[in-house]
C-alpha cells in the first residue's frame, strides 16, 4: 500500500524536527560551554541547519502534499487533523521568510548574544548598540513579511510566533487590568511584611552545593536525569527536546534563593516538555502549545509551588543537609518568608511573584515603542529607566541592572516578553482548578509527593501537546479564557493580611 500524502508529510516534518534538535544542542553549548571566539563558526552552523529546514519547508513538493492531504482530511484521525493544521501553520510562517533573511538573522543574533554577555559583564550598553540595531533591522523586515502573510500588524506577527492567535489588542486589555490591580497589592504587601522580617544567611554557599540541592529537588519532582541535565549560565534557560533536555540556572554564592528559583522555573519548563505526547514526538502536534502555556507552567512551579509554605517545609531539611548549613535562616518558615518577600526589585529574574508582571508590562510597552518607531536602540537605557520610575518608583543606576539584564532582545525574541505575564494569569487559573480537584495537593507536596500535581498537569496540559489551539487548550484546562481577576485574587489571598 502506497503512503498517503499525509504520511509523506510526517516523514518530512520528522526530518525538520531532528535538524532543529541539533540546533537546540548548539544553542545550549553556545550559552554554557562555547568559547567566545567561536561565535562566527557557530553562526554558520546554525544558519546551515536553518537553511536545511527551510529547504524542506519551502519545497514545492511539500506545498503540493499539504494541498492533497487537506483534501483527504476526512480520512484522518483527530490527532492527524490537528497535526496537519500545525504543519500548515509552520509552512505558512516559514514561507513568508526568505532564506537570505534567515541567514542574516542567525548571524546577527549569534554575534549580538556574544556581545551582550561582554556588555553585561562590563556594564557598557554602547558595546551592544550597533549589533542590537542590526538585529532589530532584520527583525523589522521579518515582522513586515510575516504581517503581510498573516494579514496582521508586524508586531502582532511576532507575538503570534510565541503565543499563536494572540494580538496586542487583547494583551493591552489584560495588561491594563494588571496595571490597575497590581500597584495597590504591592504597596499593601510591602507594608504588611515590614512587621514580619526574615533572617538572611550570612555565609557563602558554594555553587557546587547549590547545584546538588537543585538536582535533588528536581529528582524529587520527577525530572529524569537519564535524559536531561542541570548546568550554570549567565541567564537561566531550557533548551532541547524531551529526549535530550538541558536546563541552566544562574547561581550566586551570596544569594541562594535566586539560584533555587531559577532551577524551579526551568524545571517547570522541562516537566512540560517531558510530559508531551511521546507518540507524536517527531510531529508538530507533539510540541508545546506556545510560550504563554510554557511560561505558565514554569511560573506555576517556581512561584505557586516553589514559593509555597508547604514546599519550603519539604525543601528546608534537604537544604540544611546538602548545603551543610544550620540556624534560624534555614528554618522552613524563614525560607518561606524570604521566598515570598515583596520588594520593588529592578531585576526581573530576582523579582517576587507580585511585582514580576510589572517587569513584563514595562518590557511590553518598550517593545511597542520600538516597533512603532518611537524608540531607538541608543535611547533604550533612558526610556527603560523612565518606565521603572513610573511603575516602581525607582530606576537602575547601571545598564546591567537595567536594559542589559535580559538576553531576549539580542537574541531577537521580540514578542516573547508578554507571555510571562499571560503565563502567570494562566498558571493561577490552572492552580485554582487543581486545588479544587485535589484539595490535599499541598499536603502531598509538604511530604515530598508531587505525583498528583504532575498527573493533573499532564492530563490538563502536557499530554495534549498542540492538539488544540491555544485558546481551546486554556479554556479546556481552566474552564474559561484568560482572566486577570483570578490572578489578582490569588495574589491578594496569598500576600495580603486577611
């Protein structure tokens, strides 16, 4: 029996997936182990891999197979039809971008990312300006071409890459609700916590021991180290596939909590990837359903689980044992107070659960200014500082505390930042559903049992892959569309005195 057009498509998309898995590994190496002088050859390597993927996706044969498969869609299963839908979406976006532009983008971002690391370490934004301008030039052209193909505004086309189907019009409305609701919660939480101080540890904690603790907690949560690993990088990230997944955190000998929360955040990403439907591993429908869900799953584990009193009661004995520490600073209640401290921090990755979304709102506003033409790269530090004065009442004194703190823009991840705040809203809605379904779930976490939690996340999110659209999956998982009121109510209940 001859393979159908649909099965021919599966073969071609499997090849694309394997090629991109090699890209994931090279990007991990670039962040963790690659010598800084190797940036040029790494750009060539990444560009070649992307060109190979593009050759498959741009071929006339693939377009013909898509057309033929869609005419016989009635003969496919529900999963196959969803896979065909995702294939068409990938084909549409890929064919909007010419190969020469992809090549330019890889070269620009690889060089900018290496320069960003130096600029960050030397606290010198001017080093990055020409390379960031080049990245932005390429991204502007990409956004224009995508917008023409998708019939939307250029910036909306970038958002769609990370959060399929989402538009700035909806994000503006959701973020307006957060912008109104968060400041009073922040002020009241800071005031309430002033009378409940916590004890800071004063000794240095070796990074090797912190990494050992992170690995222990990851193992307790079910992270399969036979297919993954934990390393250190300047900026925490997760890279790879469920067959080979690499996560990193940024550790500090003087700030144990930052490294721990980075581990938990990236573990949230990893557990989503590990839970994706294995039978569809090589196909688009087996991938995650966009970065709002992915960041939601990461913030769920870091903020809502990791910063809970029950999690600290579970983790504190392990911390004392593995880190070799003792005393009041390492008691569970003190660690919980430290993890839930609300303060107007200038660093997004160090931000508490309440102020975190303010950092995202600021970046979203700046991105819109950039793509509207109202903000130039060279003026970014000043604009950044002014936004922080407006939203948090203080501004950074250095570029490394300001617009150099994230690697997203040098890597051309414009449109990504909104997914963090949208993910926080999603996570709060999923938490509400899970705690109704499993009223004892936090008691289980206190005892080191995460099985019920991850079973529920698996059924509601992980195992569904991309079978449903973004909106369908969120509504199916939570019973409604994104609702900022649920998130604000969650924060009030957790952080404000009753």
